């Protein structure tokens, strides 16, 4: 899904509590129903349905409903997904054809960090030299934030998550 | 299941970055699509 990102929430402890509050927990099977709920910005449920645990959602139908809500909604809306972001001068260094670099870039996209500068050390010799100069190694992915360089994708994803804070 | 037109119950859950995400955070800001996704990664 190009350009679409979303938080992945765990309804695990206590198990299925949120699903239950929507009447979507299948207690006998110990799982949630494969349900979809569209809630408008005012907090009202506009659509709620289930295709059953093994069913298939109709994406076109859902997209049409979302567009209809966008067009018809008269209340106030604003962007809250975009975090304050990272300090100016932060850079994410990546390299081409690298799964770890792709993970770091996925975290950047999922956290809506569009303002975080992205430099590819495989294509940009200056960026490679800059990274080596700053962190002592040109190993990518690497995250420069507050003058500190984080190497390893796990550490980068964690640092990005922490920077985007507790909502 | 709850009926269309009723107010969605608020909740707060952790996401993949250990952030706490609540429905009320999106109130008067954005529409929300909740996609419940059972069965993957389970033995069922």
C-alpha cells in the first residue's frame, strides 16, 4: 500500500479486551472476529461489519466508504499522526539492496518522519564520507541524531520510536 | 457487535514502537479505521 501507514496495535493483555468492548470477540474460539470498524472523527461508529474469521474483506467497498466519509464529514479534522519529529540535522543513512536499510526506511515511513533527511551511501560518496567521519564507520543503515550515530537497524528503529514519544 | 451510529468505546493499546495509541487521541482530528486481524501467527 504505497504511502499508507498505520499503527499495529496489540489487543493481547487482557486478551481481546478492545474487541470485546466492540462486541467482536469470539470467546468460544478465543480469537477476535475478522471485523472492520469505521469511526468518524467525532467518535461515532459509521460502519461495523465482519467477514467471519476466515473471510476476505472487500477493500474496494472499504475504500469507497472511507472516501464517502471524507467527503460528507462536516466536523473538524486535523493531522495528529505526524509527530513533532527529530531535531534538525538528523539524517538516516541507508544503502541500496539492503534489507536492514529497508527496515529503517519502513520505520521512517510508518512514523511519518517525512522531514528526516535520507542519504544513500551506495550512491552518494559525500554521504559515505560524512557518515564515516561522524560515526567512525560507513556501515549503513545508520541514524545521526543529536550528534550521535546509531548503527544496526534494531537500534535505529528503537531510537526512532523513542523520539516519536508516547502519544 | 455494536450498532452503527453509537459512540465507539475508547481504548488505549501499545503499538509496534511501544507507543500508547488511544482512540481519543484522534477525536476531532481524524477518522479511524479499525481492522481486526485474527488467526495469523496463531495455531488456530
